[in-house]
C-alpha cells in the first residue's frame, strides 16, 4: 500500500524539520529547501524522487553529523558556539567535517525543491 502524495509531502517536511538546525549550522540558505504550498499536487514521481533523495541524505551524511553531535551534551555544544578558541577541539573539527559533507550532499537537491521549476509544473497542470 503506497502513501498518498499528501503523506509523502508531510514526510519530506518532517525530515527537513529534523535536519533544519544542522542545515543552519552548515550555512545552507534558508530558502534552499522550501516545500511549495501546492507540493501535494505535483506528479507522484517528483514527490517520491524527492523523498527517496532526502531519505538517502538523512541516512547517510546527516546520520554521521548526528553521531558526532551525540558525543557531547547540547549544553557543551552551546558553550562551544560562544568560544572563539574551540575550533581546534577534536569533536568540533569532526563535526565541521561532517557538516561540510552533509551540506555538500544537500547541493544535489531534486527538482521538488526548485521553486521556479515547481511553479512551472503546477502552472502547466492548471
């Protein structure tokens, strides 16, 4: 039994929400992963492709970021963020390396996240 397009879009939104803070940390543009308000009206193949791609990112480089993140309690990471001298700490170096790989993988986003192309597709369907 396959999920409806609305449920697939909800899953995409959920994954993006879970990764959001780390995307901000990695300096990914805020508007780079906007889910169009009419995304559930897109062809299922576009939505499924986006979910498949985003799930792969989540299970690959994002999971590696989380592995490092869990090395320290959140209070320690918050403290590190206020210090100028923590860049030489092993866990900070490793986190930055993993964030870089994560953000690099995010650059290969699918058409689902390209607002101009999505607007054109929706307009053609109308």
